[in-house]
């Protein structure tokens, strides 16, 4: 299956690369951080805030949208883009992780997974086939397959094997369901190397927990299926950095170059840079906005907890190197006052900064890759961020 993805540069010293992924709603430049609009909204932010921060693609969640407002209502409203007034691309997570983490009850069978809504306890069934249908009703640009997620911290290999086996079989069913839902590929490459895309894309999810041999097996299996890209799932869930890096390497070493690789649920700078070094292209995470609402900002010289008394009289930006709306207009002293006064504006301004910080980090990473200096760039960013002299 042709993937509307073009690699534009590779760093000769590692596996880092830049690229462009084309969807029905435009170009997504990689490496990319995708803000999380779980329920068709990035918490505390408007579409204008996201555009001004440089966001090109958002992540929404099939589980949450299926339950509320329901995918049928989204379809009636003309799809998620019109519903939330967003002109960029949207990727939908299949909801497998949310079923795993939020449901009071879940039971996995060959047919699919039954679960109870965390809202009202009502029972529901997700199958590989109906998740594809739900994503079609949502109207997102990139659909992901239903998978079985297990905790990556100290899992048993037996449980990881069982989860992977079901995920592989579900992936094959999801691929067939996609071909029935989108029977004719509407992807055309132009003379300049860009793509015109008329249909939603399909990404498969690679599991295997922290076991490199299972990750390799999962990657080879997914590479054999007709997909437009790959998701690395089931990581950033408590495993060590070494385990994460080994699992990522085991995946990327066995995937074809010409399709994008997406690390699901990763949004911390050091870990993102390590993954880019290993050939990962796409990231998302709720962490940047979640910690922003709790007063924590990422800056070029490390984390700032704006609630701390030391910032009450600092008449400087959160990060003098940042070009975001918050840093261009407001001081640490003002942001400290807003947070300590429980003003909701604090949530918005801190979230704008954290989202822009990661998007700008990806912009800088792309420039370093093009210049062949990614490893030195990574080392310098981490040195400053972690406060090493």
C-alpha cells in the first residue's frame, strides 16, 4: 500500500530523519508533536491557540468520542474537523489503551473487547471492525487499529505474548475492514514529490511490551500488512529508559523506511529526542498540558514550577528562548500570581507555552537533522534541560 510520506533528510550519524506526511487536511512535517484533543478539545486551548503554536496534527480518541458526544453525532455534525473548527489533520487513537486503563470491567475475547463506560457503567463492545467504522464516522484523517495493551512495567512474557497474538489477529481483521470502508485508494503523487490524499489513512499498532524479540516479531508482522504507517504502542508506561530505547530500536530496525513511525503517548523532551535518534517520526501526549494545569512548565534550562515563591518577583519570561504567546507577553511573576490565585487563565497560558515548547523542539530537531548535527543538538538540549554544567 502506497504511503503519502516523503523522507526529506536523514542524519548520517544515526537513524533520525525528517519527512512530510500528507493527509486530506494538509502536510504534517516530521518529526512532529501532536497535541492531544482527547474529546475534540485540547484542554484550555482554542483552535487559534493551537494554530499560533504551530500545531499541524491533533490526536483525538475513539473511546472517548464514541461515548460522548457519540460518533453518530459527530457524523451528523459533519465530522470532527467541522465540529471543533480545526483545519489541520486529526489522528484518532483506537481506544484500546483507554479500555485498558479506564474501564471498570473489560473482557477480551477473539471477537473483541467488552467494557463498561467510565461515565455510567453501560456495557459496550469494541471489535477491530466496528472501531474502523467509528473512526470513519468521526471523520479523522488517520485511523489506528484496535489493539491489546498491557502494562510495560515488569509484565510477564506470557501475558505480553498473549496480548501480541490477539493484536496481530485483530490487525489483520482491521486491515480488511479498512479496505471495505475505503475501497479505492485516493492517493496521487505529484511531480514535486508531494501527495494529494482523498481518503483517511490507516496505521497499525505494534505491541510486545519490553521484550525486543516480541517487538521484532510484531514489527515484521505489521510490515506485512497493508497500512500507511506504524504506531509503537504499550510504552512510556513505567518501563526504564533503557527498556524503552531497546524496544523502540527493535521496532524501527525491522520496519520499512518509507512509512512514518508514531510513538504513542510520549511527550517528554529527553525521551522524544532519544526516539527520534532511533527513527521515530511522530509523538503525542497529554502530559504537557496536564502538568501545565498544575503549574509546571518545560523550559530550555529545565522545568519551572511556577507555584514556587521564588517566581513571585521575577520580571522575566518563563523561557527567554521561547517565542510563544505566553513568553512574549507575560512574566513569571504574573504567571505565578495567576496560578496562586487559582485563575483559570493560568491553565491556558501555561498550556500554550508547553505545547509551543515541544513543537518548537521538533522544529529545531528537523533543522539539526537537515544539517547532519542531530546528535550534538540532542546532547546540548538534554544538557541544558537537565541542568548539567
